[in-house]
C-alpha cells in the first residue's frame, strides 16, 4: 500500500458507513477517497483511484461491499460526504 495512512482513514469511514446501516454508490466511494487524499495533501494524480484500487482495498480490509453498491439518493450522499 503506497499510502497506508490514507487507507486507514478511508477504511474507518467505510466502516462507519457500514455500521450506520447506510448504502452508498461506488462513485461516492471514489469521491470520498479523493477527498481524504486532498485532506492528507496527497496528489490525486499520484493516487490512482481505479476499479483495481477499490478491489484491492476491499480485499485488504476484508470488506463485503454488496450493500454499499446499492443506489444512494442525494440526501444520503450529502450526509455521507459530511461524515
């Protein structure tokens, strides 16, 4: 993992979402990961948030994302972005 602190922070957020019994889209996962990269002063160009990255993240963190991929509504997206 190139940026372990970023991965740890993102994993905490994902687990908060799962614990809250909320569903989010794959695109929102990418958006939130980019947000955390910016907060940590990591260039989004250096961090390639691809399908492969997300797949690896799920494997490394033993996540089952079937629930997360359900379609999210706009109000829920706003809530999750602000978590």
